[in-house]
């Protein structure tokens, strides 16, 4: 029987696996990839390789920690255990804030697609409607969320694989209406790195924003039937996800489309179908994009509410957010998430609707900061434990840490990303400062992490 205010282990292995496979396919891949290629040129491949290598290393570290202690707060709990309460508090709230940005971005994109199909429906109204719709899949039970996400992820994985097949057919000269460009697009328009290294490093931020859903598998596994076994399987699949869905598909786009063709890169995957002569591609891809954005919203709303629940359970957030329904749903946490998304949405449109790229880049900076905490927590765990060392430890920790730090610092020297860097620093410092202010209260942190009980 479920204890009061406890989550329910309602997800099956197939749910966790599909959440892990499909959780990262969304706006960052279908929309962000084109913008990144248009900025960095063919060298955008390096952005995806660097970002992909980092996420593989970090997720393997997260997987090893999760196998030792599965929890709804996941990496926030690990940070508390191995780095101190201030770290767990900071990571949890940073991730919660970052997720709010991601959910709102996806809602805005969904609203734009609805507006294309229903011109009389304003984008803001469509975005609000999708927020209400997606939150409903999280309200009933964790099983309803898992089933919805299973089929949404299945649809978009199938779609991206079809896009890749079409792209490969173009490269192999199997499309009679469009001759294969071969390898010319790698160097024919100003060289492989036409705009220098800074756009490539800035692109890593966008890539990491795109891959920022990888950690959701660790959160979702906490509510599955076999948490430890499922989280390890899900996180091990990250290598396949990164290399196929991101590095593979983006490489195909770069080979097929000149990086100077900004019109085609606004929707690169639609352009692949158009080159192959499929006139229905634009409409079909809008449906695919709609499903993809809804899936990412669904996943992040789930992980976001669970993170807030975990923070509340450990005394790092008000107790009311640790309450669940009879079906194990943290209703108050979901309600707060919805309210904050509406506020961000209002700010976006009040600013003239130009906040998308700013939000995306700042979101990438936040997730990189969270991953730095994961790297440090894992290093601390390995240092204090006599257990078997993980893959590439400690070299992997050093490489991932310094690469993330370099990419973050590069934002300060790039006029296009300086605001996002400063914004991330201000928010992070404010959250850390709030911990040291609030910890003086007797009710703060009354529940400790497992290592301190």
C-alpha cells in the first residue's frame, strides 16, 4: 500500500526506455539545429560532438550514482550526499527553474504550430491551451504520464529515423529530382569553420540545451517497477541516442544543405523531404514537430514536479509541495509549475516575443551548471568509496568539467551570449545565497538526505 504523500512505482521498463530514447528530441533538434548550422557552418558538427561527448560522460556518472541510491530528486539528492546540503538545494532549484524555461519554450512553439493550422487562434492562446492539455496527462497518475510519453516518443523517434533515411537517399543519389551534393557542403562555402571557433563553442550551449532531457530517465526510473535496474539500462542508452539522433542526423543535414541556405535551415528536416520531392513534407513535419514539442513538455513537467516534490521532502521547499494525491501525483508541485510557466509566457509576449533564443541559451547554461555539480558529486563519491571505478574515471570527470567550464566562460566573451551568462550567474548566486539565508530557520531542512539520517 502506498504511504501518505509518497510517489507510486507505476512505470514499466518500456516506459522508462522510451522516455530515455525520446526525451531529448524536441525544439533543440528540429529547430535549434538549423540556427546553429547557419551560425557555425559545417563546424556545427564539432558542437554536437563536443556536447555529445560531455553528455555521455555525465550521464554515465549519473547512472553509477543512481544505481547506488535511486530517488525522485536524483542528482539533487546526490549533490546533497557528496557535496553538502547547499549543493543539493542549489542543484534542485536550478534544475526546477531551468525546466520552467524549457517547458515554456516548447509551449510557445506548440502555440505557433496551432496558429498555422488555426489562424484565428493567437500563438499565446495556443501555448496556454497546450500547457493545460499536457498538465492533464500528469494529473491522473504516473502510469498515464508514462503511457502518453511512450507513444509520443515512439512517434518522434520513428519520424527522425525516416528523415535520416531520406537524407541518406539524397546523399547516395537515389532521388532523381535532386543530384547528390556529395561532400562539397563541408568546405565549398567559406570552409569548414567559416566564422571561427566562438560560434562553435556557443553552439555547444545550444546542443546541451537540446540534450538537457537526458537526465529525465534517472528521475522517471525512481517511479518504475525496478528502479535501479531500469535507470542503469536507460542511461546506458545515451550513447546510442546522442550518436544517432543528434550527431548522425545533423551530419546528414549539413551534407545535404549548404550552411548559407538560411531559408532551408529554418526547418532543415522539412527541407530534406522537399529536396526529395515530397510536397506533403511541410504539413507532415508540422505534425511531427507538434508531437515532439508536446512530448518534451510532458517529460519536463513530470521531472520538474518530481524535483520540487523531492526538495519539499528534504525540507528545501514548503511542505505543501511534498503532498501527493491518492494516485501518487504531487498535485501542488504541478500547480506551481503551471503558474510559473504562465508567468514566463506572459513575460515573453510582453517583451515583444523575442525571448525564445535568450531563453534557450540561458537554459543551456543552467543545465551545464547542474551537470558540473553532477561531475563533482560523482568525483567525491569515487574518492570516498572503494567500489569499482566507472568508465574513464577520473580522466572523464576532468575532461567533462573543464570542457563545460570553458564553454560557460566563452559565453562571457561572446556579445550574443553575454547576457545569458550573466543571467545564469546571477540566478545561481541568488539560489546559493537563499540557502544560507533560509537555513537559519528552524523548519528549514528538517528532513535530511539518506546519508545524514
